[in-house]
């Protein structure tokens, strides 16, 4: 598997289409999948994923250094989004919505599932600022708010498709994926939390 094979398969969740989800639904609707990469697990796939995502060092909201691939992505299903602490527009409602996803994931969060929020304003977002931001939404262990040097943060943002020169214009989608299977989805961050949680928990199902 080459790094190119790890390029995100960006597909919209079926839940984002009008009429596919409502309060009357008995359970979340499964996401539509348009492509599934022919990647299997094992040492070769893991090594290729490590080369692509890299172990660029970031820092979490507690000031702890985190290697991006080895500490946060390897062996996990991940939900990644982008925000910054001084944001006055989309970040708060998005993070509040993801806090609902967090509660739905329950004890799996921090075990086989990680939630990752990466700042798009590394110059100003210190770990302390991200800690205060995360506490506003009662983030649990397993939800990482990441900053670091500008060079390191921008390198990671470019890998996951979240880089922007203007923090106010950051991506308002979430990326849900598994680096080993090569399955990656993109959805609006304000999609119903039940649907986002379902997509995370059932990402690698062959059929839905």
C-alpha cells in the first residue's frame, strides 16, 4: 500500500441528505459508502499508515506531547475535527454537537475510539486555552484537543485535509476513519449526533 492509497476517501454520510433522518427514526441510519479501499490490516498496512500520517509531535490540552500516528491513530477508529479557542462562530455549536457524540460513544471513547480536535490557530492556542475550551464541553478522556508548534500543526492539518491560512474559514466537517482498513468518511460536523456516533461505531462493517 502506498501513501497515495491512504488518501482520504471523502464521501458524504447518507444522514446529510434531506429526509434521511428524523426524530421519528427508531435508530440512526447507516452512512452510504461509495468506495471501500482494498486494504487489510497487518504490519505492512500499519507501516504505510505510519509513513503517511507521520509521528509529528503535537501537544494535548493537558500539555502532554502526543505522536500523531502512534499515540492517537494507530489501532483506533478516529473522529477528527478542526476548531480554535477564540472562535466566535461555528466552533462552539460544533463542539457542543460532538460532546453529544462523545456521550453516545460511552466507554469505547479512549479505548478503541479517539476523538481529535486540532487547532487551526496554533500561534494563539496554547494547551491552557484548549484545556479551558475543552472543559466548556465536558470533554472526557479519549477526546484530545491538539496544538503545538505552528510548523507541526500545519503539517498535520495538511495530512488530514484541514489546513487553512485563515482560521475563520476552517473546515466545518468531521473526518471519521481507520488508518489500517483505509476507510474514511467525511460528514458535516452538525449532522445528528446519533448518525455520527453510528458512523464511528460501524465504520468497518462490510454492510449496513
